[in-house]
C-alpha cells in the first residue's frame, strides 16, 4: 500500500513537471503555475481577497496533512 502511494505521488510530480515544461515553451497557450497563482491571488469579491484567503487555506491544509506528525 505504501509503494502505491509513493508511486502515485511520483506520477503526480512527473505530470506536474511535464505540464510546467510545456507551459514554459515559447508560444505555448498553457498557463504556468506562476500565471495560475497570479490569477487566483487577484480574485476578489468586493473588498474581500477571496483568492488570497483560498490559497492560504490550501497551503495550510497541505501542511496540516503532510507535514504535521
């Protein structure tokens, strides 16, 4: 079971790297991770920065589940 989880994470990492590589080629229409993060960070509902709060919540969730032991 542990090997399956490690394999899944490695596959996700390789897929992420391939998409990021494709996004950074000249003339690519695929947004890079930096472009996606910038778009999310600009999202607001009225005066509330919903994108920043959501991104902060995502990083908190990620750290809580993978780093807190």
